């Protein structure tokens, strides 16, 4: 849109079906977004209009709400869904606080998708071999890229907590500072967009797939969650003596009640389950624990004022608006219904059957399809539309024969 048109307040409209467009570009049947495929209004959030510092020509990006022409938020909008969840907390004089940890890989350009990704050639003329996890010098070969990433983050007002090299080959992680869930979802979206754009300038490829490399850890988007009282700012997960509260237990109970139903929202792609099939540090379960990374719900070691619940299921490929909305909605459901969690687990453990989660996209979509809880919290229109779009993607995947099948199965009698 031209700057003149934007500043004049010209309305930008978008067909409803675009909110259900699948990743290959197609659309599910029109019944899922209204047979007329009428327009939505894109309404810019005044706090989320950003000149783009990496652009050579002056350009800006505006994060918008997708609203019906009658003024209410579209049920198909994931940002709108998150705002509704936050409003449900506010109705109880509560405000959720979240932080996201996003992992990603930096690769050389990959022009042939049949070939594996490779780490880029660094300033030292070599490719990383995977021995740089948590090293203070691990990104020296990518210093120009990361220097511009830091400058662009500052220009966009994205505060960063820590940046580190992760376990994978040329894999990195950023921790964004905790705050309002809508703000953190916006910041996570902006950061992922920034990464890809700056990488292109430097002849690199940033990949936020959940599992881009075999035999290598995948990329997560862990969500840290706490709740404070509106007004006092008190963390309701801790009482006056610094002990866990009933609301803390109920929040965990709600998380456990929703994780299996919502797995397809946290792990939205076929590739998501490649990450989850290696359970340590990518736990495919609804167990909870104090500081145990094998649990899907981890309570990090912290002071009582910072007591929080970390949802470790979402991958880097998850929609941040939807993943945060689903996690917070499940926690609020537990508070509203005073759900009690299972016993906490520690050390090595076997996942009970009732706390295991779907391990394929097909199974996760079938679970979501049967979920009355999902329809209650997000509406039938959104859930059925989401399933329709993801089913198209799954069908497209099954329409291809993989190199593994040709390599291993072709010689079988």
C-alpha cells in the first residue's frame, strides 16, 4: 500500500478465505470461510507500525487486525483469538504474562530442496561442524549477519534478553523479554520476519522449521507463562509466604487437560513431529515437573515472584498468536473449573497413557476434530477451518514419495 493511501486512512480489505490459505497456496472449501468469500478489513495496530531498517528503499510494515466489516474481530484471525483469550483473563481482573524462546537455524542458500541444508561458510572460510554449542565465539563466522540483526531489533523496538548458540549445527536461540501476550506474539512474529529478511541480504537462509536436519536437535518456541493481578501486579501463582497457590495448580491442570486436544495448534506441520519423536528436550507429553526438561510442562527454578509454567511443546514453526492463545486458554480453563494436575514427575520417567500426546499430524488433527474443548474455547468456525486447511497440507505431503521410500523400499520384493 502506498504511504499516502495509508496516511489518508484508506481501508485495506482482504478476502476472508486468505486467513485459511494453506502453506502450498490453496484454499479449503468455501463453506469454511463463508460461501461468498466476502471481505475483511485490515485495521493497523497503531503501536505496531514499523519502518523496516533492512530495506534499501523506505518501507514500513503494519501489523493489522482482521475485522469483519461490521467491526468485530474475525473468528478466523489468530491475533483476534489471542485478544479474546486476554479479554477473558481481564474479566477476572487477571493479566497473563508470557515470554517466548525461539530457536532457529542459519544455513547456506539451499537451491535444491532434495539436498540437505548446510551451514554457511563463515568468515574463517569453514563450515561449522556442530561443536560450538554455547560457545562464546560460536557465531564469529556470522558476525556481520548478527550485528545487523541486533541493529534491526533495536530499530524495531524488540528488546532481547539472551542470544546463544544452541545444540544443533548453526542453530541459535533468542529469549525475548516477558510481557503482555499480544506484544510478545507481535515481537516473535516481527523477529522471525526480520531474521529471514536480514539473512537474504547476507546471502544466508534462516529456517524456522521444527526439524530441518536429521540426527540434530529441532527448534522449539517454548512459552513461559505467569498471571498477575490487574492493579497490584502480584503473581497469583505464589502466596504471601512464597508457596504455590491453588490457582497455580489449576493452571497446570488446565494445561494438561488441553495439551493433547491442542497438539495440532502447537505442532502444525508434518515436520513438527520429526522434532517430537526424539523426546528429550522436545517432550511429547503433558507431564509436569520442577525443572525437568523431559516434561512437557516445566516449572523453571525461580523466586516466588517469578513462578511460571513453561510449555515446551510448541515448535519454532508454530504460529505465535495461536500457540500463546491455546496455551493461555487451556490454563484459564483449568482455573475456571478448578482442575487438579497429576502428580509432578522428577528424574527419568515413563509417560502415563493419559498424558501422552498425538505423535503425527494426522493423529493430532483427528484429536482436534473430536475436541469439544477446542470448539468451546475457539469457536467451531475457527477449529473446523483450521482442520480443513491443515488436512489439505497433509494430503499434499502424502502425494509425494520421499527419497527414503525410494532408497529403502524400492529393492523390496
